[in-house]
C-alpha cells in the first residue's frame, strides 16, 4: 500500500492536454497558471515566437477561467458588469471587454461569447467567481456556472492556422470572420471554434470537452504536420501579445480587487481602452466614476513607444520628459525588440499631459556582468506596432 | 397635472416629517403608504377589540426643532408634563426610580455617582446634539461644507475642555458593562442605566463600541433621554404629523403599496421617473424620497440592475437583524407589581447586567432567550382611551428575540416566547395571568412582515459604528441623496438613525431643498 501524498492539495493540476505537452516540453520549463502546471516554453521562447509568426502554433488556454452565464437576466447582468454594450454582441459573436469597480478601476479584461439569446460564456485570466457572485446577486433568473475545469481550450495561432483547420476537416472555417464563433463536430464531439486569440495574428481558439482533448490534439497535430505546427508557452505569448499591443494583468494593469494602495490600479481610459466604455448605456458598474474620469482626463495613458536603439527598455524603466532625466513622467510596463515590427518597442504609462512632449527612457542593461545604462529617445506611436492584414482577412490567405 | 415634485414612499413618522417640510416649501408632495393607515412602527395597533397600542410605545428624543418648525403643538402634539420615570424593578419590591436628575432607591455612593454620571453624559450629549440634525460630510467629497462640518465636530469636542475631551475619547467606545462597573455597585441600577445604550441594537452589556453613542443620541433633546407618551399614545404623534403635513398641502394616500421605484435610462444616465404601485398604477414625480429601509429601497424597489456592483454589495451586507420582540396584553384591570403603587413608568425587568447578557447570548445563537429581559409600559395609564373603561394595555419590549430563529419562526415558537415573557412579568406581578384577556407576541419577523421593515429592525439598519454618521446606511447614500439622480432616502436607515425623532426626515428635506 502506498502512503497518501501529504501535499496532494498543493500539487499543480494537469491540463487535459498535458500528456502531449509534457512529451514536447523538452526543457521541462514549467510554471503555473490558475493552479495548472503550465509551460513557460517548450524548447526555446524565441523559436516558438517565430513559429507563431511564420507557421502556426498551439497555446493551452484550458487554465483560463470560463463561466457560463445563462438565463433571462444573463444579458442584463453582463451589461451591468462590463463597460461595453453586450446587447450589441450578436449570436455566435465574441466581444473583448473590461469590467470595473464602482470607482471605475479595471478588475480584469476578458471575452464574452454570446452562445444564445440568454446564454453567454465569459472567459478571463484570473478567477472571477467572487465578483460574478456579487454581480449576480439580485437577479432572480440567471445561473452562473464555473466551467473552468469542464471545458478544454486550445489556441491555434499563426498564418497557417486556417489551413490546418481546413485540413482537419472544419468545412467553412475560412468563412469565419474575426470574433465569429462556429460550431463543428469532431469525430462526433461538439467542437466550438472562435476566431479569437492573443497574438494579433490570424488565429482561432478551439473549445471541447476535456475527455476529448487529446483526440483533438492528435487530430490537429496530424493535420498540421506539414504546416509547421508547434506548441508555444507563456514567454512566446507575451512577446506576441506585446507586438499586438494587448495588455497583460500584472504588467500593464493591476487587477483592481487586488491592489492595496490608492490608484495603484488603472481605469480603461488610462489603458487606452476608452473605446470599450459605452456611455450610451444608461448604466453599468463604474459608469459615474468613468464619466467623471473622462471629463477630467486620465492621469496616465498607456502609450506605445518606439525606442531608439536596440536595447529593450525592460519593464520598470522610467520615462522622463527631458534628456537629463530629471523630470519623471512615466514608466515602462512591457518592452522588447520586436522582430515582426523590426523595432525596439515598449508600452509605457505616461502622465497624460506629457504624452505630446519629448520622451526619454532610462534603460539599464548588463553586458557580461557589467552594468550599463543609457538614455534613449522615445517616439509615441498612434498605430499598432504590427497588424498584418491576414489577421482580419476573410477568407484568410491560403497555404 | 399628475406630476408631483416629490413622492414620499412610506408614511412612517420620518416620511411624514419630510413631506411636511417639502410641502411647506411649496412642493407638490404625495405620500404613499402601503398600510391602511400612516405611522409605520408608530402606527396605532388595535390588537384586541378596544385595546390599542403601537409597536414603538414611547417617545424619548423627538426633535423639538421639528415640532416647532411644523407647529405640531397646534396639531395636538405635546410631551410636556407627561414624562415617565424609569423604574428598576426588584424582586423584593424595593424598586429604584430614576427620574431625570433624581434617583431614589439606591445607596448614597450610587446616588452620588449618578449625579456625576448624569452631568457628564449631559455635557457629552450637548456637545454632540447639533450633529444629529445635520447632513454628515462626505468621506471623500472634500467640499468646503464637508470640511466645515468635520471641523465643527472636532472643535465642539475640543471645546468641552481638556478633562472632558479625554474622558469622552476614553468612554465613547466602552461596553456598557465597563461604564457601569466603574461607577456603580447596585446591580439593578447598572442594568437600568445601560438600557438605553442597548435596546434596539444587536448589543449586549459586554459588547464594545455601540452603547455610549446610543445613550448620547437618546439624550439629544432637552428631556435628556426622559420618555413620555403623548395624548393618544405614540400614534398621537402620527396624527399631529399627518395633520401638519396635510395642512401644508401634502397628499397622503394609504393602502397604496409601492411596488417599484421607476428609473429611466438614457445616454445621459439614470434618473428617477416616479413609482409604480402594486395595482399597476404609475405616478410620475421629479424625485422619489424613500422612507422605506435602505435594503428594501435599493434591492426590492429600485432593483440591482440600476446600481453599481460594489454599492449593491454594501447594501446587501447591511446588518439589519432585529433583536426586539413586542408583547401586548389586554388586561381586565391595572396589574399589581409588588411594591409599586402605580405602574406608571418605563419598568425595566432585568435583575442585573448578566441577565441582559445571557438573554443576548441565547439570541445571538439563534435561540429564544430562556430568561428574557424587558421594558414594560402601560400606555392606557397615559391615555385612558387606549383601552375600554377600567381595563388596561400592557406593552413590553422584550430582549433579545432573534430575527433568525434556529429552525425558523412558527406559531409554537411565538407562543413559547409569549409565555416566557409573561412568566418573567409574573415574577414581579404574580397575579398578572388572571387579568389577561388577550395577549400577542410580535417577533422581529412579525414586525418585518407586518411593518415592511427589513429584519424587523428597530433602527431599520443596525445603529453601530460602521453604519453610523457618514457611513449610514453606507457611503454614497449617506447624505440622503443616492447614486440615482432624483432618488433620496429619509427613513431611520439614514443619519442619525432610528427612534421617534423626525431627524432623518428633517435632514433629508433640508438636503432636498438646498
Ligand atoms: C419593536 C420595536 C419597538 C420600538 N420602540 C420604540 C420606542 O418605544 N420609542 C422609539 O422612539 N422608537 C422605538 N422603536 C424605533 C422606531 O419605531 C423606529 O426607529 C421609527 O419608527 C422609524 O420610523 P421611520 O419613519 O423611519 O420608518 P417606519 O416607521 O418603519 O415607516 C416606514 C413606512 O414605510 C412603509 N412602507 C414600507 N414599504 C413600503 C412600500 N413598498 N410602499 C409603501 N409604503 C411602504 C411602511 O409600511 C411604514 O409605514 C421601536 C422599534 C421596534 C422595531
């Protein structure tokens, strides 16, 4: 008889795709996400990044939190919770959303899938159970169900993604528009596909019951064999999303329910997500505060920067309004050398009133254990760092 | 022309006070009351043919400013010369009598200590009294008016003098038990003097923070906490308020239950439109002022869909579980309490503070108190018309009766509670059972259902530090305005709190008329 595991409750859970991912994780580079064992990278982050940009690659989003919100009050509940107008999200469409505290500070971002007039799927990076429970209180006719462990999900991103799904036999996949949802059947099992992702590229997310996850994986990898399909981990995801200009909790924003200090969290306007805030809605949680914020203007604004030189202005670098670096006006939240944009890019929170002036980043770096710093001029960008037409094209280019 | 300037939901005394002030200022006012008659917790209750009482049975600190502003005397309201002494009953019949500054029936040390206690509490009460009739400052509004009020509170406290100021800070949050133990030795005296710090709240002698504020709140007026019963009983107050409001032009409709407060929405945001009655009728108004408790107002009448999620959660978490039951007895004659010539006061039946504490302990675990403690009044002694000739009404506030009884309330539990309360009285008035024509016991649940008050709570919302002053009922609704433009609160759930004071109704009207 074996002795019981004294740490059983502490061990990381394994994703439904784990057996296959384990076999491919030749570096044994694991981290965790929402209690799941999660690949930081499989072989090498940059290699995986190039797979995403040039071929196609899979990213395990099973650990994401998924909630089904169903009932006659479902739309009302969500419309009160998020800043966007959910009424405008059509059947089988997905909308990117944020939701805020009463003070208009962002709690989290995520996507809402409308699966029926009265049924939605809400997905987000961190557990949202408590906030959903609060949001649902007082609505008689709605049921919130946590499907996080009951739904496996795999993201397939990159230029050959559509071709692979076609090969897999998903007829009509090339007609699926960005933010569309289409329902297929894979070997008799329901497979939901949404044209969504976190890379800014052509890509899809595949949703299936956990018991059939490995079947999906095997079929997908068989179909993708000649299209360069690879798995990619968290580091490569972070690179791709930064090029796409997407925000990340713990980097661009702090989840408002987890901050202690006043205004150490952000408003949608500060995150440049004002377009998600629909004041035509008579009410949503945080509306009064956000209206006031809009009137006053955000204190900071998330700004895309093109940084001179090729040294990444690693997260945390200060941004100054003068070259002598005496007038601090902000800080870098994420930065990298972008192979796709062929530019040294950064996202930075800049005091709004200083966004128009000259900006300088003080960059610290190391060369063979010697510490150096330099001051680099930064140019704010209005356009995305990188936005390939294929990401929006329907049908996408074939391979 | 069916659009009103203000609709007041609920004709409790606060709704009536608010209505009268608004009407006095020329507003077209409609008061809607669900019950067949106005009054709320102070409404007349004929619990047996010919026998009348009301749930709230005496008046302690009704605002003299309100009475003056609304000229209530002209409408028949007076408490002058009707003050009730407080009687601390002892099983041996040697009762103690507290009547304002005078105290009889205790030892010389206690009598001397009482003088000091009374004087000191009086000074504290004087210092605080202006603030019960003022809108509290916003916690984070930062307007000049807010800071001025804050400043004035601080200034007034400091002006008491160094000694009093230090003592005030020391005793303000003391449990009643500590406050009493450090001054007095007589067990009944301690129980009697604690009483007004405890009754109505989920608070026992050993509970910190709440007792002294409640005592001082109740000493706000000139009577310094002395109670009285107006002519006609407490409903006499309601009658005069109704007359005052109507004579100023307010319309009062009873048996008109409001089902929803109507909120309109456009790209300009939300705004109150009016109300919808249970019968479907819709009535429009520029503003709606709710005297209904905050939980019902926001969660039932407005609906969460119009409220922010954090705000909703704070309303939902408000502590509103009532702790007081009411015993009403129709008696064939005047009951005889051993050693008492006339039962004409607020009679406190609590042999010591432990008795109060133990009754609380039972209730806090969801049990019926094994030995309830109580305050008894004979309303029919103050006004003979409240009972048939020669007969009498006994009204008792029984502590502590849990709103959430383990296993839930039912007839049997209510009867058990009634019998226990009568047994407790019989210890002091041994022949009482022979005189009972009819008896009813109202549990907090009965009060909740019958009077439409969440939890059957005395103050609508527990009167406790976290739900007082600028936190009452919660921030963003603590200045009578609410997050919904055009919707106001004016009931006991607002600053300063419950009891028959008229203060919340007065303050809300001032805020609306600003
Ligand atoms: C058991 C008990 C004993 C008490 N004894 C005393 C005492 O002796 N002395 C004292 O000073 N205080 C006493 N109090 C406290 C006091 O009665 C209350 O604090 C006070 O009456 C509150 O007045 P109000 O006008 O704010 O609310 P209420 O008197 O509760 O009035 C609210 C009104 O709103 C109405 N209403 C509710 N919902 C609707 C709706 N949907 N549509 C229309 N109308 C509606 C209700 O019917 C009610 O008439 C006692 C309280 C209790 C529970």
